[in-house]
């Protein structure tokens, strides 16, 4: 049993070594620097309203007239695995992005697609963030942003309060 485990480790090591050293995989396994990511984003377009049954090959054929296509990425839901309805297409050169913009509002598989230049994500900035904890969005009923008012005075609580933030009148006594 131990001999088989040792052989398996050796085979895995040789396979990993072969994959890392192979010239075909040299661009796949190393992490991209920030400059390379920005450059790739400048050569890419966002394609919206993509048909859920479309494939990367079909999108590549549709955009092949704009220039050589490096990569087609159709984003899928991580839980169900179904396509989300949009894709990113990376071209070999930046001029292809301008040419691809001409395909905005064209018909692809019976749908009018939206083609925009891909934007570069900024770290720490989220498009889904709708405000901060302080002063942004309220947390539901009875939320008080501060225990003290602007003068520093803390008002006396009247009645009993419960977790929901509502107040029970002082005359209420269940027992």
C-alpha cells in the first residue's frame, strides 16, 4: 500500500513538473501582474444579453471579423452552473476593441447583444456596495446610528425595549 502511494506521489510530481515546464502552459499557470491585467482588460469587450445556449466557439466566430480572438469567457452561476447571459472577449490587439464596438446592438442567436469595452475592476470598490455601515443604509426598524445625540447627551430609555428596536409601553406588564 505504501509503495503504491509513493508511486502515485512520484507520478503526480512528474506530471506537475512537466506541465509547468511545457511551453504551451507557460502563459496559463503563472499569475498575471496588475499591468498585464489592465492590458488584457484594455483588449477585451463585455458582451451582454448573450443567449443562454450559445457557446464560446459561436461567439468567437461572431467576433472573428473584428480581429484575432485570444479568449472567450462566458460567465456561469457558481451554484447551478447555468450561464449568466454575458461574456467577455479578449482580442490580440487594442484596435479590435474599437472594431467590436460596431457590433453593438446587432443580432446574435435571435437576441440583440450589447457590446461595451471591458472595465478594469478597482480593488476595494464594489458595484454592489450600496453604502457603508455608518450613515449609509439603515438596518431596519428602530435603528439608531449613535447612542448619543450631537450634544453628547444620552436620553433616558422609557419602557422596555426588545431586540427589534421597538418599544413596549411602560403600562404593559405581562405578569
